[in-house]
C-alpha cells in the first residue's frame, strides 16, 4: 500500500478491501467488564466472546475471509474418501510451496503432534530459532527438549534489528557439538517468531540454516503458519528481494525445508492445516498417523468447506495488498503508542502489536506475572481482549520453580481485514489512560494451575484489591455511565 500517492496527509495504512458483511460488537460498562474477567479467572482465554468489545486475542481462525473464499465453499465435495475438494487443496499446496506431497491435519498443533510422535524420542534435542508453546509441549510430551538458538538481539524489546527471528549459527553449531547429531532428529525454523513479537527470519538466515543442515546430514522442518507476514517483511526489508515476485520467494523458503507444516487458521485465513513435504520418505513416515489422530487422508479432520476456502486463501497470500495489510496496520498502531510513551516491541513485527509489560509495569515482580496482569487491566479499562505472552505461557521448571520468560509481552493481535483505524485509535486512547494510571495495578497468583499449557485454562486471582481501585479511578475520571 506504500505506493499510493498522498497530497497533504502523512502516509497511513489504506484498506484495499471493502466491508460487505458486518458483525455487531458490544462494549460493556466497566463494572460488568470487571465481573467478567474475575469470573474468567483473570485469564482472557476464558472470557466469553459476548463480553468482549474488540477481540485481539489471536489471529488464529479469526481473519476475515474474502468473497472468493466464501464462494468456493459452495463447491465442496463432501465425500469421506477421495473428495475432489482434497485433490484441489493438494494441488494448491504443492503448487504454492513447490513440493510433491501433502498431508492434511485439522490445525498446526495437530501437525506438531504428528511430527513429535514420528521423530522425537526421549533424550532428543530440537534446536530452533525460537519455540512456540504447543510445539514445545508436544516435544516435551515425547521426552525431548527444546534448545533455542536465537540472536541476543531477539529478546531486546527495543531494537533496530530487522530480522530478530534469525538463527544464531554459533549457538546452533554449539548445541549439535554438545549433544551429537544422533540426538537431533531435525532443526526447526519458525517463520514470524510468535513469542518474541511476530519477528521475521531473513531469507539469508533460512538459507544458511538449510546449507548447514545438509552438510551435517540433518533435515529441516519449517513452521510456515506466519508465512504471510514473513513474506511481506522479506520483500520490504531485504533489498535483494524487493522486486522478486511473492511466489518465487515462497518457493525459495520452501526449497530450504524438507518438511513444512502450517496452521491454515493463520496461513490461508481458513480453519485447518497440513504438511507440504518434499521427499516421499517423510510422507511415508507420517501418513499412518493422520487417520489415527485426524481422520482419513483426504480430509484430515477438516471440513471440506474450509478446505475449499483454504485453497483460495493460500493463493491469496501471494497478493501484496493482502499480506501488507496486517504489518502496516501494526506499524501504524506502534507509531500511535510510541507517541504516548508506551513501551512496545520494536521494530514492529507481524501478527499483532506487542506491549513490553515489564517496562509498562516495572513494579510488578516476574513471579506475579506482569504480562498476565496487563492483559487483564487492558480488558477492564477497554473491553479489548489481548493475550499474555510471558511467564504464564511458560512451563514450570522440573523443581517446580517458575521458568521466567525472556520477555513479558501482551499481544494485541490484529486479524487481517477485521479492525479499522478507529478501533486502533480507541484502544490507543485507553492504553494512554492506563499507562498514566499504571501504579494502581497489582499482581496475580494462580488459583488453578494445570501442569500442561496452563495459559489456556489456568485461573488466577488478584493480589490485593487493585482491580477495584482501577475501576474506581476510571469512574472518577470518566463518570458512572461512561463505557
């Protein structure tokens, strides 16, 4: 969208789509918002959507579909086996990635489950540029360990590094030398590293990892769920790819991988997932687990209507107007918050805007979960649901102590083609008020703590009465009837 001429106004993100169907949303009074978050155990995942004004929890399955995707759903072939819908999707995925084989799954974590079941055994180590929550959980469930090989710059929330998702090759080599190749089933690359602010990995780093893996006789697995954002950043930030067409870039990325998996809840703006595979031996390794855990090989747990939408959505990922919308909206949001002095992750990445909760709330100890605290406070004052991406999202250490996260972030996801600049302006205003009153905010403690993926379903209680005092200050400043 940056090529659009402007006369008097400064550059701003211009939507290259129009709304044809709308959904009504509701902003509850603050007293009802406080009641809702407390009943949800101060976990934004457990809020009912009817109590949410702007749902910025995730972009997973919440992106707006195009009219072409919705139209494609009407031609779905609902056969249990041998559906023409599957063969259309298979052809699309293999054309897109330049691969030969496709296995369907109901979403990305299903692919992680199959990968771990197939290749990870007790004592194995999986090196990667950064972990994702469910990836790590599946590896650990099979007795493996995750070793992160991120750049030191990756966990600096304020930075000028344009590719904070790059692999640190010295760390990667050191891990392989330490544990031995026999205990490393594969090297994992994550595009658009989720937990450090949606930060991209460069094509240079992808190629470097691939060349090293080939030399060492290891294979590469790439999580392409956030490919759309990473594709945009490669074109925007790597000079040698500025004029390269998007399909060529996608296939260059894919050529560096032996197995690619993705959640189509992100890539393709539908609901599903799958593997794009280069070599038949990997296809044969995993295919028996699809009917065991997902469904028959020609649907893999997905609705055929969603599969048709996925076929269209994957190809729409090659449209720069489509893939630029998210990063450019996020960049504008970042600029607005920086003007208010609000600490955020820089440079702005993909997926959503990431607030640095440690700096926003320096008085909250890590053990009292600053990112979780800030997510609840944001909901109380605005009705906006974001996501904690900090220590709550980590698993405890084997001795029961907290594994303190490298970064404490609140992610405000911006699903594609869903929100407008007026929504972002509203939230900026509420965040500015909250930042001014941040000293009112206190900590949280677990009241119900699952052993695995506690951030999804765990419940927490406030320490003290800070939520009530925050609500009272809001009413004092804006009035009893203010929403």
